[in-house]
C-alpha cells in the first residue's frame, strides 16, 4: 500500500490543503493549482450528491443519547471510497465537516486507511486549529503542519511496506 496524495476540504467545499506524497510508482502527476481546485470541488460535489441518495437518519438510540437529534457520526452518509485499477480514493468526513481525502495504491482497503485518516485529523487539530495565525476557511500555509504530514505519511508508507515484505518472506520460507 502506498499513499500518493492528500486533500483537506472544508465543510463548504474549499480546498484547504493539498500535498502529493513522493511514493514509488505513483500514478499521480503534478498538476497546476487550478487542477487541484477542480479535483477538490468535484470530490466535494460527488460526496454531497452521494449523501442525498440514501440519507442516514439517526437511530432511536443515537437520538436518545444525543439530545440535539443530530447524527454524531457524519461519515455514515456520502461517498467513502472510489476504486480504480491504478488507485483508490478514500474520503472521510469528520464531525466538524472537514473532508480528508487520500489517494492511495489500488491494493489499499478502507480498514487499513482509517487509522491514518484519524491521525491526520488529530494533526490538523493540533497544528492548524490551535495556531493563532490561521484563519478559518483559508488555505493552510503552516510549515510545521506540512512537515509533520509528510513525515507521517512517509512513515505509514514505510511501515506498511515493511510489514508486507516480512509477510512475503514468511510465506516464501514456508514453501
């Protein structure tokens, strides 16, 4: 599994952050800034349309535990994954409406990527939302956030590759 690209999109659909991750064999080519905006707005629109196909109303248990009647897990509706032959696109909408979009290799499955999406949201909360210099709904231009995102995704790529290589060695030696 490889992570190729990351997008963070606000609840209103504006592109807050985009980073292509240097990965071996990445099918992602560098685009100009307008192309990244088009990709982000299309993914935001598809997610919004997909959430209208099957609205997910809160269950009685969720309504009783949450007095406001709002479904607290906002990612139960909408688009979650797009699979192609060369890559997968995973979308996760947080409770605050932030969409975390990861473009990964085609062998990635959704359960593997959820921990990384949670880690990215934690980093966003710590480095962006706690910054006194960040304005909401504006593109993220925080050096420390950029560095920690690159390091986290690269570590994740390496960790998964090491686990895959160890599994291959075990299965080869068992033959």
